[in-house]
C-alpha cells in the first residue's frame, strides 16, 4: 500500500511544478500539501522539480507538508533522516542526483539540506476529514484516493477544496476523476494531465 518511487508520475509533478512556478513571483510563501506521501519519494521529487523551475533562491519561499497515516512511524523517520538506499534512486537522472543528493555511505544517499528542510512530515489521517492547515497553493494526492470507497473519496476531495486557496491546484493520479458532486468546484487545467484548479 505504501508503494512509491522517486520520479513516479513525473509528468504530472513536472506540469504542476511549471504551473506553481509561474505564480511564485510576488508571493511571500508557497504552501504545498503532499497527502499520502509514503516514505517521502513524492514530496522530495516535487521539491526537486520545483527547485529546478524556480532556482534555489526562490525555492526558499516554498514549504511542502508531507502527510501520511504512517501506522508504524517508519515514514516519519525516513523523511526526517532524508536518507535513501542507492537502489531507490535509480530512476533519478544523473545530473539531478549529483545536484540534490550527497553520498551518505557505500549504499545510500542523503538529500541536500536546502531541499530537506523544506519538506516537513505531519502524521495525518485523510479519513478524519480534518485538514491540519488551510491556504495551500497546491495539493498532491496520488495513488491514495483509489483505495477509498466512493463516498469517502468525495468527502476527502471536498476537504481538499476547502484547504486550497482560491485558484489553488489539486494533482491526482491520471485515472482519477472529479466526482460529479464536486464538478462545480474544480476545473481540469489541461486535457492530458490530471491537474485541477479550484473554482
Ligand atoms: C500507494 S502509496 C502512494 C504514495 C505516493 N503518493 C505515490 O503516488 O507514489 C499510498 C499511501 O497512502 C497512504 N494512506 C492510506 N490511507 C491513508 C489515510 N487514510 N490517510 C493518509 N494516508 C493514507 C499509505 O500509507 C501510503 O503511504
């Protein structure tokens, strides 16, 4: 259930990074919520892609909240350490690996401090339907909603709606649709990528 890897669905995350990057100018802080973050592969991938788009200096204004139900505490420990085995990093392009990771020991790499400190883990159960914060510029929730029954999916997506700023973005996996109950709350931004804008 916690299956994930670095650069998974990177075309969705890359497009979201582009959209968010276009709006960074003039904003004091950019707040992102990655809901169902597993061991942190996804929030760190998004951090890398956004940093590539806006540069380290502007990236200082970004904060990514990575949340998960994390029943064993393993996700929190891993994200706080920021250390991943070499085999988990195989899909990361070489130049990106060299720029954003440092060798930790023979078999593992550590994410660079500039990025690491921008990703904060919060233990959170989506089905409690209580946002731990609001005012997000974007929410990423991929490969999580499909595990919920339809009525819960609608409630969780409605919670995302209220947690986003006006005009904020919701990115989900390609097969996920906006339920008919929420059709007046989100519009799809692009025909080919599952990114929706809060109406
Ligand atoms: C398949 S992983 C997806 C990881 C990542 N988002 C991705 O796309 O690669 C699903 C994650 O959702 C988390 N999850 C499942 N139910 C949850 C809930 N009720 N609240 C928060 N997270 C949950 C699991 O712990 C797991 O880490």
